[in-house]
C-alpha cells in the first residue's frame, strides 16, 4: 500500500507532532475492520481516543458525530473527505451534528467582509453538504443556532486562561479568539443535557488543528458538566493541483470546486502537476511517479474503487500508462461526478437557506 | 444645593477623568428642564453626547433607552438609581431595552460558579426590576435572548484589535473579554435593522465604566452598519453604609438589599456611619455633618421629596436634629418602601422566570 502512504511528503513533521502531542497512528487492524476508503487509503492518519467511538460502533451504542467546516469560500474536493467521513459515521448510527462555521469564517478571515456575506457562503456550502446525504436536521450554521449553544460559548470562555490560550496560539486578535471559542462549543455542546447528554464523540481534524483539540480536552475537564472527553481523527489534507500548493479556496487554480463547470475542471486537471517524465518514450522506459502526481492523488481521495486506483497507479509506475490517459480518466469521472452532485446541490438550496435564515 | 454635590468626596479624580476622556458636566439648565430627582440631586454627574437624546425627548422622536445591570448577586438600593433613570426615559417615550447581564456576571465574577446559578440570580434580579414598572417585553437576560444578538457579539469581536483592547483594560482573561463583548452588543444591538434601526440611544454608566463607552464608540464606527454613536450618562455611585465602603453585594453589611427584611434594615441603618458629633450636646452646639452621613445619602438617593431631604440635612447641619431622629425617619421610610416593593417583586417572579427560561 505504499501508494497511499501519507507520511511520504511530510514524514518528519508529522512524526514529531504525533510524538510531541501524544497522538496515535491509526492501526492497520482498524483500517480493515472499518472497511471504508478513507481508512483503507490512509487518508485518516491518526487518532486521539478513537477506541471509545469504535466500541460504540461495534456495540451499536450511540455516539456523537461532530464535524465542522469553516465557511469562508466555495467548497472544493478537499472538503469532500470530511463530509464522506461524516456520512460514514452517520451510517454507523451516530447522533449527527454538522456545523457550517460561518461566524468562524467571518471573525477569523479577512476575505469575509460582513455577516451577510458569511451567511450567503453558508447557504452555498450547506447546499453542497446536504447534497452528499446529510439531512437538514443534522446540520447547522453557527450564526443561526440554538440559544443554549451561545450561552455555552460564553461558559467556555470562563474556563480558559489567557496564558494557556496564548501558549497554544500565540498572540491573536479578538476575532480569532471568538472563532476558537465557537469551535470548542461546536465540539462539546452536543454532550450537554439539552442535546444528547454525555457520550463519546468523534470529530475529524487536520493535524494543524490539534491545538484546538488539546484546549477542547482541557475545557471539557474544567467545565462543571459531566462530559466524555471528545475523540479526534486526524485527516491528511489533499494537496493542490499545482506543485507545492494546498487545495484551498484562496488558491482557485489549484482546487476543484464542487460548483466548478466542466470546462474549469478540464483546464485544471489538464494543467495539474504529474509525476510524468519529460517525454512519452522516457516514461515508457522509466515509468511515472504516481506518488507525487496530483491527478493520482485526486483519484486516491475520491475515486470509489480502491483496486482500480491501485491498478492505475501501478500501470503508471511501470510505464504502461501515460499522464494524458490518467488525466482523461479523471476528467471523465469528475465531470460526471460534479454534474450529478450539482444537480443534487441545486435541489438542496431551499433547505440550506432554511438552516441559515429560518427559525 | 451644596448638600447634593457629588464632587465632594472624589472631586479631583472625577475632574481628571472628565478632562482626559472628554466627558462633560451635566448642565444646570438641563437639570431644571428634566425635572427629576436624579438630575436635580446631581446623581447624574456627567454625559457624553446627551444633546442628541435630549432633542428626541423634546421633539417626542424615538430613541433607545438601554440599561444593563451585571447580575452577580442580590440587587441593592445602589441599583435603584439606574432603574429609576430607565423608568424616567421610558416615560419619555423611549424604545426600551433593560438587560440583566447574567452571562457577564458568570464570565467575569468568580462568585458566580455556574450558569444555573447565574440564571437563578437573573430571575431574582428581574423580579425586582419588573417590580419598578418595567414590562416583561422590555427586559432580557443575556443567556436567553435573540439569536441575532449573539451573532452580533461575534461580529463585534472582529472589529477590536487586541492592542486596543489591552490598552484599555490591561491583560484580562477570556471570560472578561467575553463580558466586554457582550456589553458592547447590549449597547449597540438595538440599532440593528432587525431591532429599532438607527437612532440615538442613552445608557447610564458609572465613571469607572467609561472604557466600555469609548470602545463601544470605536466599534460603532468600525462596524459596516449605519449606527448612531451611543450617548451615555455618568452616574454617581451610592456609597456603602459603613465608612469608606462601597454599596455592593460583596459587602452585605454595607448595602441595603431590595429583599432585606425589616430587621436587617433596622440593624444596617442603626449601624450606618453618620456625620454626628461625639455627644448630643456637642452636636446641638456645632451641628452635624450631613454631607458625609450615610443615612442622609440614603435619603438623597431615594427619598422622593427633594425639599424634605434638604430640610432634614439643613436641620442636621444647624444642630437642631440628632442622628437618631434621622435614622428613625429613614428606617420608617425604607421599611414601608421595601415592604411594598417586595410584594410587587413577588408578583413578578413568574414573569421574570419566563424571561430567563422561556422561548
């Protein structure tokens, strides 16, 4: 499974973070047991206290499935892993809380200029989220949620000293502090008596968000409510389509957005960085490098059939497959995928608007 | 009117604050025009932009009447001036917003240990507030208000740099920061389109709260909403009954609480610091010092008839009246006042509970 090794590009950094903060690698046995592409393909790379949630899954006991996406632009394929993981736990029988963090997007990002813009972005994002199979009742926008959630944000604020906060994040503005407080509340509030009560919870985050996880643990212990410490899964970020880039809405050439048109998709995949050789002849002779190829990464993160992805990458490695062929394959797959997805998202717009503006 | 000069005890400090921060003394002409004991007796000592509100009062145009009390204990007579002032502007035809700041009490005060306690204090405080004639629809608790208010708190957080915040308050914890953000929202939110829209507003504060007023002004300018800069009145604090004390719930011997029993009242007024001489004979000869007498201060802040208060203080000054007589007069008045007030407060408990726990 070397093709799916997420440790390849940033091996040293990740190992350091894992050791320093007590994260654990996601065990092979669990990958097999859970039988889902995100685990099989090492997109889930680590965990904190996942045992508790796994036991709930095995014993069909309730647990909280809590995911948030910061809403500060259009959603792209990089968000899909988080949504797919949410759907996985939903299908395991979880109590579901999908948060579109529009207040966080507004308070922590300069490009979101006002609350109206934040809320319209939330409508857009939610329509896509619902299109993946999440129900209206399972999703919320931070700007239009229950009063109990807001009072909880303020309760949390009392439990964090400024020294602890600054030791974790450095010197940050009040907007970013608010964003952090909202995140802690997102992760913990479903365990309040007014929601589900005490039970294990699972939230996927990227490695660089681990400071939030550590403070959330600390807060959960200090609050006078009886709370289970939340569990976390650590997700490998999908990188951008161009060399050395992140897939992020601030880098539109490098991201495939869920509302991209077929022509956008065609241009972006065609221009993507691959592991191809200088000439076709050389590639046939030496083989390609699928492990650094962005088109292969797209397939690894999104193509449903694991064996087919392995086959494509192996053919590339052996030199029997050229980049153009893989690009055409990807364009065909994602054109169909986006078309179907966008139709569903269109149907969910009213529902998304109710979440953001309704009572 | 020397008997009512609030500048007496802290003259230098107040003058310095007024000059440094651009506050203005409350003009004599307005005191006469407004014809209310809080103005007549110099309990309102200064203002920021009160002209705008006064013009609304004169021309019967709408303005916002916004007052908050931090809910961290039982209410005492020191709170009554603020409530009386609110009733004054209410009777001038204002749009009324009375905030019981239970979240602020919780996040900023160690003695409020959890949200339940904060909410029960809010019920207690609100029952007293309503007993003074404020309607259920005119009052709110921070912990159970409209969603739009909470999203506004977070909008405000983006508009304050940490440097500006720390320059004003020094190094404070996240709980106190939250409390401050809630205060700014309390003062400004009623001007949002979802509430009254842009109009002048008046909020009474103590001199030591002026930093809040200055940041609120700054925030009002930075937000992308069209807001009138809020106006403020500066209120002289009633001092405690014992020498050198504040009237505060953390100093119960020095405060008369709105739910004190007649026997508590009797003990507290009897033990109050007066401006009496060492012996009755000496007092008859030299006269008392009503300007430093806590019993006279009680009457000055609460006895409805200004001429009667002046008469008592003048008799004291001339030596024709002894402290015991003034104490008996005060005990009689406040016993009756508290009894009637407590009956009304009892009748308002259900209504207060609806504000704190209802939808």
